[in-house]
C-alpha cells in the first residue's frame, strides 16, 4: 500500500534562512506525481509545488524547490530566504490512481515556525 | 473566479444531530472530492463525485455518511446521528477533469465540532 511519511512534526527556521522539510513515500509504481501543500492558520490548502516522477529535474517555484530522490523514495521541500508568511503546516502528498479515481495520500504534516 | 466555496466554515452539532456540509466547486469544474482531516493528521480521501454520480466512495464510513452532487446546486456531505469521533475538518476539492496532474483546488474546509 502507498504510504507517505513526514518524520518531522515541527521545524523552526530563522527569517531569511533556509529550511528543508522531509518526506518519504512507499510505492511500487514507476510513474506518479508528488505534491507539497501548505496549510496556514486559515486552513486553506495551497499547492506549493509538484513533481512528476518520470522527470529527472527537481521542480522549482521561486523560493521553493524539491530534492526528489526516486530510488530512495524521498521528496524533500527546501524553502529559501524564509519569510514570516511561510509559517504553516506543510503536507507532502502522493497521487494514486485506483479504479480510475485519482486521489491523494497525505502525510501527517510538518508545522513550520518562522522566527523573526 | 471565486474558487471552491465551502460553508459553513464552522459547525457545531450535538451528538445525534445531523450535519450538512456544502461545497460549491469552481466555475466549470464538474469533479468534486471530499477529504477529512482529523486533529493532528493529514487529509484522508472520502468520496469522489461527478455531477449526479458517485464515482468512488471507498473512503466513506459505511454508516451515517452520504454525499451527493446534484445537477444543480452544491455538493452536500451529510452525516447523520453525529458522534464525537466525527469532529474534524472536512475539505472539498474540485477539478475540471478527472485526471488532473496539477493538483486539486481545495476549499477552506468546514470544521465540525460535535458536543
């Protein structure tokens, strides 16, 4: 069964510094998609970045980038130049397809605190 | 485009009452998904609907929970005879197509508290 593991319940980073959030997953598929979502106190789930497994190149979106290690089944999120507005819960998610339905398996999340 | 709209934002119910959660997908989106987030956990899939059809309800509890997405109006998640364990945040997401590689658009969720 596919699982997503986020082993860091909470992380802290100084403003303007860099932080990396870890995520590992388990799958027997060769082609799949991985996502990072941000959930601020407003509860809104905001897509931060996505990665296609068949692409070697790590995805990048402005200050956000991933380190995708397919063989190790690792998908970490790096936030550079951290800002106070980055403080939130971050969820790693794996998209699966079962019987024609595309659904997400989410990790338990990492709470990121940004210190001024 | 107003995004995915969920209401109410907060809902308090006494044990045994019914809870009705509403979700209006983004304009042009005909695929709706419901997820539940228990405290300190990630979101878990409940059900996938298209207009007037339930496509996949494999994540729905077998009893007391039902969902619909009528031809007109919002999608409704209904929980009958609520119990304390139903307290959670319920999220709706929508997409234009069944197979979207770009991630869903989520609403802000409804936080259900059962007292």
